[in-house]
C-alpha cells in the first residue's frame, strides 16, 4: 500500500472538499481514487467533462512521492497547472516552451518534494534530463491522460505514447499507473492495458448516459433536411440550439436559409423579423477570427439563438442552456456524435439531440475516409490500420442510425457501460428514462428476402458481359459496378451507360421494376452493413460480395428491414415532435 493510509476514502473526500470545493464524488470517481490509493493500476473511461482529472489529482495529493502526469497537449498544460496552483496544489510542468535552465529548476523542485503533480508531454520522458530525474526521485503515480493515443486503433494515435510503457518499466521502483480516456472501443482499451503495461487494472466505465437528453434519429432525403431544421427552429422560438453541418459551405447556406425562412414560418412581418435580429449565425474554422468570435459571443450570450457550425465549434465553449443539437449530417463516429450532441442540456434540463441522415451520408463518409491522408507521420501500413479502424468507428455510427433498439442503450453499450436502461420505469420492455424516438416508436418489420436475393444475383450478373442471346461472357469482365448502377439495372433503366454495356441483356435486368428505388437502396445498404455485400473503397466504389454473401443463396435465407410505422414516420419527418423528456 503506497499510501500507508487505510482510510483512503475519507481522506479522498476530505481532499475533494478542501482542494476542489466539491461536496461529493461523481459516479465512478471514488472507485478510481480508492483503487489508486490502494496501490492498484486503473483504467478510467469517462466522457469528456465527466471529471477525470480529480481521479488522479486527489491521489497525487495523498500519495507520498511525485505524480507524473503525461498529457499530449502542451498548450493546455499551463492552464491546468495555473488552476491547480490557485487551488493550493503544488503543480508544475516541464516542456519545450521553457529554457533548459527553467526545466532543470522545475525538476529540482520536484526532486525536493516541492511539486506533487508534474505535467509532461510524452516526448519528454525520452530525454536524458528527465530520465536522470526519474531515476533519483520517488515517483508514486504515473497518470496518463488521453491514453487512447497509444493505440493505432483510436482516432489520434501518437507514436510518442509508445515510449511510456518503457519509461515506467525503467523506473527503479514501479509506480501505480492510472490511464484515462474518453474513447472506449474494446480494441483501444486492450491496447492501453497492453502497451502501457497496466497490471490487473481496475477498469471503470462511467458517466456516459445522459438522462436529460432525448435522442432521435430521422432518415431524410438531403433536399428535405434544411426545411426540417427550419421547421424545428421555428417551432422552438425561445430555445437555444446548435446545428452541426459537415462542411463550411453548408453552415453558411443553412444559416442564411434559416434567417430567411424561420421568421416567415413564425408568421413575422419583414419589419418585425428585422427588429428581432438574426435567428442563426454560421461558425466554422475558415472564418476570419473576429467574425468567428463575434458569432460565438452572440450565441453564448443568447443574442442569436441558433449557431450553425462545423465540428470546429464547441471546444472550450461552455453554454449550459443549449436545448437542442441537430446533426444535419451523420458524423464519423459515435465518439464524435456523443461529444457534439452532449453539448445539449449541460444544465440538466430536458434537451433534444436529433440526427438527420440518409444513405448518401454514408457514401460521403466512406469516401472522406479513404482520401484522408492528413497524418503524414505514419507509414503506409500504419495509415492502413488507422483507416480500417476509422471504418469500424463509422460502422458503429451507421449502426446507431439503423438500430431499432433504445438509443440510450445503444450508446452506453457502445461505450462499454453496462448499466440497465430499458425498462427502468419498471414496465417490462418499458421506455428508457431519458427518452428516445425508438422507445417511443412502433416498428413494422418488412420481409425483403426476395429483394435481397435479387440484389445479390444482380451483383453477380453485372460482373459479366451479356450477348444478344442473354449468354454471359466466359469469365467476369469487371469487379462489379457501383450501387447506383446495380439499382438502375434492377429497375430496368434505359440509361445510356446501362444499355451500352449490354446490361439490359442480363437476367437481373428489370427484376425489381415494381420495387421503389428507395427500398432497393435501403436493402442494398443494409446488406452492406450486414456483410452480405461489400462496397470497395476508392474513388469509384463497386459493390461486390461480403463475407456472409453465401447466405443469400441458402434455401432458408430470410431477410428483413424494420421501419417506423408510417403514421409516426410522417410526423417525425415533418418535425412535429416537441422537446421530449
Ligand atoms: P475531463 O478531464 O473528464 O474532461 P475534467 O476533469 O476537466 O473532465 O472535469 C470537468 C469539470 O467537472 C471540471 O470543471 C471539474 O472541476 C468538474 N468536476 C470534477 N469532479 C467533480 C465533482 N466531484 N463535483 C463537481 N464537479 C466536478
């Protein structure tokens, strides 16, 4: 026991009050603090803002030696340290913004025991100066912030994180190691434990469910999204909201259209609308700094109720009374969605998170993912690993759009939290507490076995050329065609590029003439997520067979899609729903 302190819990609570002025721990915090104080390694998985820092700051105050905090962002270190010093906690940082002399001075203070929390970037651990400091100073705890950076399966892999485990192993006596992250995929967690060399860690996953948030997912054609948003904004005049868009251009176009359309929807005269000021402002990273800051200020101070933003908006913005967050496009991962949607209802009041999506969002996301070479420090192999991982993150997001399960449940399960959600109101199969559109909906199940079989057959047929007698070429002539062409062939399209390839002669041609195009697309897309089909990556994606493709020809193959009942769907699409809760 590194503390020599048997009453860890009481001392921890006392420290929480004394240094931070809080009366009680939040869910998960005390368990992590107690585990660290009892000498055990921990992995804490909590969403941003849940309060990870006190989980190592309090043990740092109660343990004997120095706590080394590894943090990736040099830019944030000074603020963190200033905040701690203000609270009377002896903390310091060493980083490249300091001269060699300054660094030596801080390290000397820490070696004397005058610094309890020492913040460093991972690169620092490899320097001779720091190694020699660490060899002669008792380090009781190493806290690793943003620990997912060790994993190539996460979103922000940093190769410098790979050296942390080795640094710890080289210390004269092994400290307690505490890792923290907001990223929770199983693979990333395994990497953290393995690469940092955590020993039998206590793993705590908490704080992900937000009971005051109502979650809704609405599938909507792209051209109808803007009017849905306008309808929603118009129906909620006294509420503050964030609308997230995928591109800078979209934010400006949508803000402009809201300012035009919403006053009219509310029946305001042109004069009254002018006097009331704008409904929405755009916000994105490409705006001039002063314009952007003004947009932010106008929103935060409630002068403008709605901000239409790219994901550049939100970092460090603390506005507690955001009543709704609407996503105009599907984000790249559940992590990203959770973080952005989670900006609603910080004050604990009922708020609504709505995700608008459609199949073309998926296509766009897949394409972006393949053209994403921004991380040039990675080798081609590493880039491929990152890309595969991003693809899986995207699949998690697609799953959220498609699920008919409770959306709270989907989200907390995704993050690995196992708290029971469904039926917490006491009724079997009851609604979730926070509320979500899926718990409030009835779903109809549609048997699409024949459609799925026809699609599968068509994917095969279009790989061949067909002669005038409807005979296929001896060998496949191509890897396949894009999903749009598959649909065109099945619908019996007379389009030039269908006819010029002789695809009107293949047996699949016109097979699904009677089936609506949107239905074929839905089924095709669900088959892709289910692994029956596989859409290749690259600039011109083609549809091929997935790992489960053989199932479609099995005699007992059955395939279904689920849809919200027609009546409810119509009202959701019209944006009639009020703020739930
Ligand atoms: P994270 O690192 O998980 O993103 P922080 O550690 O920065 O979150 O904490 C987020 C906010 O919550 C901070 O303002 C912090 O002071 C506050 N906080 C943390 N623990 C508690 C607590 N037990 N009670 C009240 N507020 C807390």
